[in-house]
C-alpha cells in the first residue's frame, strides 16, 4: 500500500482535490500488491478505518488510514468526529461534491485533517472544512 507522510509546513498546500491514487503517491511500492476496492455502500461501515488514536505507517499500509503526520512537536491528537462516516468532499475550486467515506481524523495545532476513501477505493486527504457530512448513502443520490 502507499505511504503518505505529511509535514505540517507542506500540509496547508494539500487538499482533497489534489488526491492521488495509491499508485501515484509512492512509486517505491510494489504495484502488484496494491488493491483498491470500491466502497460497497450497503456495507460502508465495514470500510477499514481508524478510531481514537493517531495513524501509523502500518495503519496506512493496511488501508485503515490515508496519511501519517509528523507533528513537528505541535499538539497532535485524534480528531473528535464520527468515524467512519459519510460525507461529500467539496472541491475548493469547482465546488463539485464527491461522495466519500471518512476513515481518519487528526488535529495538529489548529489544523483538522481528515483521511477519506472515495467510492472507487482511492484515498484522499483534506481539511475538515472541505466536507459536508450526510447520514446515509441515499443522500449521495440526490
């Protein structure tokens, strides 16, 4: 699986609209071992996720997280949000809404960073403010 380590200084430049497939993030990864599974909306709560602690590289490699943060000495804690949950990612440039499953949330200083899975199984990283939470998959159809 891919590995995405985010330093705080460069994180402010990253948004979900900049997400890349697992194949694009780390070219050192054995591409034969990468399996992106589409999200089954009937069983979306079974999507691997991380609750109540900070992500490790092992979590990213297992698919339960999409990033690892080097907090560079700042306060770093799990974000207090419902995980897993459903949301729309709202592209900051186009305002286009894309359905996602929220699988991870961390706060470093004032930054609230969220790991998501797009329905095609690819990973994304964004800020909490880029998400519009929904209660059920049926809201994706509206």
